[in-house]
C-alpha cells in the first residue's frame, strides 16, 4: 500500500491508472478504523481495479471544537488494518492540503430539503462541512466509485447531491451497516464507550427493530413514543426518532404498501452522540 500526504503524488499514480482504463474506488474515512470501514474497502476491491482510502478528520463537519479534539485517532493501527485488506493507496492529508486558503472553506452547497431535517436540523453546518471535504477529495481524486456506509444514511444522500451539483461522474455505492453481535452499529465513537455503555448502546438498534416488528399492529407514533420512553429510562437523551421514505427522505408517520422506509435515530448516551437506522419495506 502506497501512502500519500499530498494530492500531487497520488494524482500522478492515478493518472497512470486512468490512462490504462483501470477503475478506481474511493473510501473516505476519518480513521479509527473498524470492521464497518474495512467492509467498504473489501467491497471497493471486489468492484474496482484499484482502491484509495483517505483518512482525514474534517474539522469543518464538527459542531464543537471539543468533539473534534476528542475524535479518536489510531493511525498506526489503521495503516496495519488497511495493509491487511490489501488497500492500494492511503491518502492522509493535513488540513492545509484540504483547505489551502480561506476561500476553500467558504463555499456554500445548496443541499435543499436534505439540510433541513434530522442530522441537518440537529447539527447545523455539519453537511456543509461534509460537502466541502467531499467536493475537494472528489475533484482531485476523480474516482469512478465512492463507497459510503448506510450507517450515515442521510450523508449518502448529501454526497449524491454534491456529486450532482459539481457534475461529477463518480457513482455512489451505499454499503450495508456492519454491527457488533449485540446489534450495535460499529462506529469510531464507540471507542469512547465503556463495556457497560456498549451493551446499553445496542438498545438503539433494539428500539428500531421493535418498531419494525410491530409496524403492522400499532401506529408509528404510538411505537415511537414507547421506544423513546424505554430509551429515556435507560438513560438516553433522544434527539430524534423518525421514519422517512428511502427514496427522498420525506418524513412520514404512516406506512404504505410498495414503499420502502427508513427508521432513523440519534441519541446521546452520556456525552457520546450515536446514530443508527434500519430500512424496512411497508
Ligand atoms: P467515518 O470514518 O465515520 O467518517 O466513516 C467513513 C465511512 O464509513 C462512511 O461512509 C460511513 O458511513 C462508513 N461506516 C461507518 N460505520 C460503518 C458501519 N458500521 N458499517 C458500514 N459502514 C460504516
């Protein structure tokens, strides 16, 4: 695996691949890698000729400096894990390489409705930060595919929107959520949970399954109220628990046949913010 810190070196390598007609898969991450990230590398390797992974903890997408500073970093271990997956290229830029000047941080992306709901509403500016880094990475790396986790369901849609706005040819591949045996969705933030908190955190997924399993027996709002009550008793502070159509993330309280929905949740367990989701057919 070749490691680059600057776009120039990486782009020289990729030009050779582009000239030969090789396909490139790209997996952007913020590091502190786990099985969820590695599944994206695995899927990229199966789909494309060469895989680029990036590790960059993007300060622009954090809502507080404290959260950014506390974000876990395990770079040596990450490199070993990526070598183990036979990832071809790793890009580890510093902040100046991504944001060379003030102007590069001040672009605005018209994300429309997507930015007004759920993560967009609870984390103001978050998706602008995501858009900034994705636009910079895609415009430089120009991959055929970008592989993203459905764990960040709304983020996948935001990235598709950015691709549309910048007229990029890159296709988004949304990959399944990898979970612990307890059901807890793997996340770099889980590293900040104690063993006891991890067991508790798996109740987020249980609450989504509870709604899924009872959706034909009771109304969504009734199930939602019960799920939130149960989580609150466990010590969670629930920011939202919502249902939306998968095709456009339109929020709804009713199931219809022939429509696919996603249940989405965000909650704090102590100071750690966790998100999860579950796709269900009406
Ligand atoms: P992050 O490092 O958290 O920015 O995540 C980098 C990529 O990995 C994003 O596309 C995430 O959606 C994806 N990802 C994170 N956790 C998981 C998981 N448990 N299963 C699948 N993909 C994941």
